[in-house]
C-alpha cells in the first residue's frame, strides 16, 4: 500500500489469526508510535489498527485481514495540534519549578466519550508523542470495563517513559492499581467513588515529591458510559476535583 501524506491504512485483524506489517519506505506510525523501518511487526488477532503517515509511506501486509482500506479523512491534525498545546504547557510548568506550586502543574487531560469512540487510542497517541519528546506523563485509566493497564474491573495509573509498544501496549513495571471487582460502576458507585479518591490522593502525594512528573501531567481515560447513571457518576464523582484543580478538557 502506497500511502499519501496525512493518510492512513485501517486494518482489522481476523479473530483467529495474526497479521504481519512492514514499513517498506517513508515513515508511519500506529497510534503515535513509529513503525520500525524494514522489520516485520506481528499484530495479534482481533486488533484494529490505523497506520498513519505524515509525509507518505509504503507499507506491506502479510496475511489475511478482516478488512483493510485507506482513508485521507483523519482527525490526526487536530490531535497533534492538541499535543503541541500540551507540550507548551508542560514546558511552562517545568520553567515554574521551585516557585508557585500551581504554576508548576503540567496539563491534565480527561478524555470522555461513549464506548468504542476512540478514547484509549487518543490517550495512547498523546502519551506516546509526549514520551517521544522526553516527558514522562502519567496515564490514569478509569475505564473498568476494558482496562488498558491492568485487567478489567480495576482503576489504575502508571508513568509512561517511552512511546507505547504497538504490540505489548502499556508498560506494567510500575502500575498503581485498585481492584473494584466488576466492569460496571453501577454495581456499587460508592466503592468506585472511594477508589477514585484513594487513587487521586496517592497520585497527588507522588507528584508533590516529583517535579518532573508534576510538570509532565497526566492523561485520564474514562469509562464509556456517558448517559443516565454513567453521566451522573462522571459528574458526581467530580473527577476534576479528585484528580486536580485545573483540568484541560
């Protein structure tokens, strides 16, 4: 596949087979992480990936996919502009270290949307782009239905020190996890709320002693339940005040 600049190849992998991907020429990335040149990359079954290129690329697929098609209609320019704004705020927070505590706080972004709307994917891109520039942002996963860091049924957080591996995903060396025990917060909203508060307090303690992590900020992924009780949980939990005083939404 020869991809034009700012276009992407969208691929769905079969449920019972892997698919290999290779960058033949140019540069391309999958969810913010660059494809290595020439080497083959094995994509697990049931994966849905988008191979995006800023300047044009040729990629090769080895195997049979569920579907594959190219598109030049992507939100990537909006996403990278968002990243640029966040990067500027991180730099400003780093410059304020040793002074006002509030000014030294880097951006904290909450990603909200319904199930399968691309929240986790956007989080990965923002985190990987930040890590590529040398920042170590914290990823906070409040989605107990899917679980990007640990198993479903947990809320968790972990620092991201390098672009997220395309196959292996989020690193698991230093996760902070709280077990809720169910993929649905409506089973016991009070427990979910208590775990949120505990996670937030622990993160604030860590940030108070680590200026670099504080300046790098965090990216927060939320559950996909945004109607009815789900919306009330987001509001009533007051995620903004639990996790920080100033959140970029």
